[in-house]
């Protein structure tokens, strides 16, 4: 697995584990993640998000990737 795939997988895991159909609000879900996750997990998540946003994918591809992840999460 290359770095890009790993980052995409980790970002998908974060989004899927945090933002799902059982959450009350996005803000509450994020707050719960911050309260419950270990510091290193939060730091890694920030790094994965930053790497994804700084990747050479076009803005359109980034939006499409996030939309696909979001649709997948809500279908679970």
C-alpha cells in the first residue's frame, strides 16, 4: 500500500468512525472524538487530513473523494 492509499484509508476510518448516522450533530461527534481519543490518535488524524488537503489531487477530486466517503458512511 502506498502512502496516498494509506492516508486515504486512515481518513476514511476517521470519518466513518466519527461521523455516522447515529451521531447527534457533527460538532458533538467531533467533540466526542477529541474527548475519547488518545493524543497520538488526534495528532495522526490531523496529519492525515493535512496530507490529504495538501496532496496533488485537484480540488474537484478531493471533493469527490470526500463525497464518496460520506455516502458510504451513511449507507452503513
